[in-house]
């Protein structure tokens, strides 16, 4: 078996269900029972529900009663503000936190050093701070009145903020329910699994891993799954997510939890392993870009039914137009040359465009310098004459 090499740099991933669940568990131990006395924010867009001052007033005096999770978002359950007898402050609230790509939460002593990537600080009465650090600034927090039954924002409070899909680790997500959800459902498996209004909490990492485990091709049409395929996929989804929660998530990119990193990244079979041997068949793991997202799979173990190959190949050819790479039709599936990479992600597109702009700017600057040098030479020679 080939040795695993250092993975190449990939565009940033987002914390998914196991990572957010790990953060929720860590926070539960750290801040349940603590009281918020104030808040500050230096980047207003992070707060999706309030201006910074109104947000600070909205959380001040509230105890943190518990921590939950819905899909990829954290729910901080806040009690009524101490002493409040009427208005919103006297009602239970929920603070939703979406980490997006680079969001991190830390609980530290107030005097601990900070940095300019910390965008929201909740000050706790016991001298600690709950800090939200977010390099790329795509993370979002919202403060809403809470439905005490569900723990989620009251109906109509946060329309479109939380995922509406099934929770894949909940007891009522059975194989039978999954089959019902898939009934007549159109779309490619990879895209469907990542749809937060279908299943909540699954992103690139665990969609790729569950599909590899269940030997299903990411471009397979969802409505063509047979009962046995559905059972295998259901089992794979639950197994890989439960194992990842157990291992505190995958610490790829910027993910870390308040009580430390996860170790699931060492147990991933396909994600970010393009070119490495498949654990089952030793053939190289492939990487394609579909819908702007990297997709990793084994083209030998995860076969497409014959009748779907032409359609999938057409999809790949169109993805291939941005960054041409030779495609060879294999006996089982379209083989991709090189390290299995095809197409470019949005991040890679942006980087390529940035590079082009930099080159153009450098050329222009060099031309200006040359022109200035020539001008200076003319002036000097003119002065000498
Ligand atoms: Zn394989």
C-alpha cells in the first residue's frame, strides 16, 4: 500500500455537524450557568439581528441556561435578564451562532490577550469572556426570542436562519424515514446530502465520506437508489457522523473547539486525499469539482449505473471548461488524468483571478517605471545640452 503524503492545500471547509456538536459539548461544560454582563462587537455584519449596541443591551444580564445545536449552528439558550419584569428582556432568548468557514469560539479570562480577528465578545460576570474569532468574517450571530418547547427562535423570529432538514443523528431519522424523504427526490446525491433543508449538518467532508462508505457515486441520481442502497447510505451517514463526534470532529482548516482539536481528520478515507490509494481497492482517490465544491471519491468502488454515465460525463465536461484537463472514458467510469483534479472551486477561481490582477498591476508598474526612467534620461540629456 502506498504511503499517504502531505495533502495539498485545499479551499477552506466549514465545520459540519460533528465539529459544531463538539463545540456545543465543550461550551456546555464551560459556560452553563454563567451570566452575561455585556457584549461588544467591532464588525456589525457579524450580528444578523441587531446593531452592536442593541445586541449588547439584549444579552446583558442574561444567564446561559444551556447549549444546543441545530444543523451546523450553535444555540445558546439564554434566560430572562436578571431583574427584568416586562418586555423582551423578561423572556427567554436564543443566541444562534453560525461559524461559517473560519469562526471559532473561545472561553478565556478577560485579561487574556486578544487579536484583531476577535469580532464579538460576551463578557461574563465571573471575569471570563466568550470570544468569537473569525478571520474571514462570514460567521453570523443572531439574538431572538426563544420557543421554550423546541429551543429554537419563536416562529417568525428568524425566518431562513436555521436549517429545516432532518437531524441525521436523531432517533427519528430512521432508514424508513430516509427512504420516504428520498421518494421521488431528484438531484445528484452529493448535492442533495449537502442541502440543509434536506439533511441538516452535512457538508463536504461527511457527504464524501458517507458516499465512499456506502459505495455510492456522488453524481448518482437520488431517485435511482434501491432499498439496499438507501439502507447502506443511511447507516454510513449515521456511522461516520457518530464516529466523528466521538473523535471531536475533523480539525482541517481553522476548526478548533474550546477544549482542543479533533482527530477525525486522521480517519477520513477520501476527503482531501486525491491521488492517494483507496483503502478498499488501492486505486487512486479522485477529486472533481461539482457546483463549485470539491468532491472526493473512488471511481472503482463507487460506480455509476451504466445509464447515468453519459449524463455525468457531460456534467464533468462542462465543469472542465474552466480549467481543461484531459478526460479518458474508462471501462467503469470517466477517468481523470493527473492527480484526479478537475475544474476549479470558487476559491481557486478567485485566487487565479487575483493572481492575474497582480501580474497585470506589476506589468503596469514596471512600464511606468521604465517610462519614468526614459523620461528622466531625456530630461538629463536635455539639461546637459
Ligand atoms: Zn476504491
